[in-house]
């Protein structure tokens, strides 16, 4: 009897337990966690670091203006020269003959001018005599009519007019000789100038970087022969140009006068300089803009062809709203961030970015100070999703790291 009661009680308890389990509410779904960072304000600097090459401030290959043989060349590679110094002298015999001929032409024209002056003086004297004679005969004829024959009067007047014409001709010849003197002097100056080109001189202070010819070599005129070889190459290295290729996206932030830190590993030196000039245009082949920094080289320790690493602080933001770069999705047509609102729901925001470094980016609009943005696995969330925000453990290695 007792055994039957125990079986009945056990069955009843089992039924009650099963009923309780069936009436228990379902377990709540787990809310996904989201790694977030709070947008805060701070100072952000953007630096640009690029490699540049030192180039001469000026460099030119010197050609001969006239053809001739090199009589003497007084410089070699490595020689320092001054502006106006004679580097080489050419022997051009036919040019010397032309100079002498032009000088003789000037002297002959000057002699012709002297003769023309004498002709004017003689014509003036003759004109004065004949004019006086004609005038006296005319006065005598008027005083005593019939005393002087009309034929004699006519002859005197004709000689007077002829003398006046000869005087005018002498003056015209003198003017022509003066003009001819100008022509002769111009020809002499032209030939003399060509003779001056037989001496090749340095156009500026510099150093000879290459020598192409030796004594006795025949040099063709650079103006008449496109394939003519230069005599020497000279470079100005007292100041060097440090040329840098700036990426296209950094071009709007580089301006003349920007400070630059110049690191020369070959010499273990660090210099400072400023941007001197830019091309204001991108190279179609490299999509970069050429920027130049002028670097003094008075001691000559820097050499053209050396490389240097240049760092420029191209843009700075003093009080910027900052988020990690991981928070901004730049693959969309416009930069977007995922914001966790006060109800822990996801909001998708379009933002406008400003200064950016390797770790942080400035938000100009679309986000407020103190809002939380998702910094990891953005593709796993959709607008409206409920999440459990969790502060991210992102540690910025260098908040002001440069952009390379």
C-alpha cells in the first residue's frame, strides 16, 4: 500500500515540474556589444614627410657663339670660378679680319665726313661771292638803266642760283656721310661683339662640374649647329635647391614660407628652411607638385645629388573635435561614422573631415562633442540596431604622427 502511494506522489511531482517548465518565460536575447570611443576636443597637427634631392641653384652648359679652335682653356672640373672670369679663348682668324675691315670702314666714313665739311665750306664761299656779284649788278642796273646788259645780269643771277644749289648738294652729302658713319659704327660694333664671344666667360659664381673640350679642339657655333658640343658646364652651389614631390592630396596645404625640417643622413645633419617656391601644378606623370626649399651652402659641404628627408608642419588645428581614424568610413561616397545614441541605438552620420594624422581625424560637422562612435566592425551594425557600448582600448602610439 505504501509503495503505491509513493509511486503516485512521485508521478504527481514529475507532472508539476514539467508544468512549471512549460509555463516559464523564454530567455532574453543577448545584446551585441560595440567598441566605441567618445569624440573629444584637442590639438591636431598634420605633418608631411617626403624625400627630396639637392640640385644646383643654377646650372648651365656654356657653348661658343662663334665657331673656332680653342686657343686656351683655363679651367677643369672642380675649379671654383667667379662671374665674368674667362674660362676659354677661341682662335677665329676670319673674325679678326672682319673686325679690322669694320674699323677701316669707320675710318673711311669719318674721312668722307671731313671732306664733306670742306665741300660745304667751299660751296658757301662760292655762293657768297656769286650772290654778292649778282646783287651789285642788279643794283647798278636799277640805278642807271641800260648801263648793264641784260645778258650779263642773267648770267650773274644764274651763277648765283647754281652756287646755292651746289651748297645744298654739299650739305646733303654731309648728312649722307653722317648716316653712313652710323651704319659703319653699327657694323663695327656687331663684329666686335662677335669677337668678344671668342672669350667664354662665367655667367655667375660657381664650380666647373664638367669639361667637354681641350686645347686645339674645333668648336662649332652653338647658334648655327643644334648638335654643337658645349665647352664646359658650370653650377652655382653657394645655395642649393632642395626639390620635393608633394602628393596631390597635400597640395592645398603647402604654401610659400612654410617651415621645413631637413634631415641629411649622409652627413648626420639636421637643417631648417622654408618653402621658397612651388610649381602650382601637378606633374601628369607622377601626380605630384614640385616644391623647392632654398638651402644655403656657403661651406660647400652639401653636394648636388644628395638626398634629404624633409618634414613640414603643413596644417594645424587648435581646438578640433577628434575621433580615431578607424571610426570614419571613407569607402562611402561621403565620409560616415556610426554613432551610439542615448538609447544605445545605432545612427549613421555623414560627416565632414578636416586635418588628419595617422591616428586621428578632425570632424568639422556631423558630430557633437561627447558622442560615442563605433571604431571596430562597423560592417556588423545597421542603423537602428540596439547595442551595448563598450569603451575601446585603442591607444594612439603618437597622437601627432605625420602623414607620409
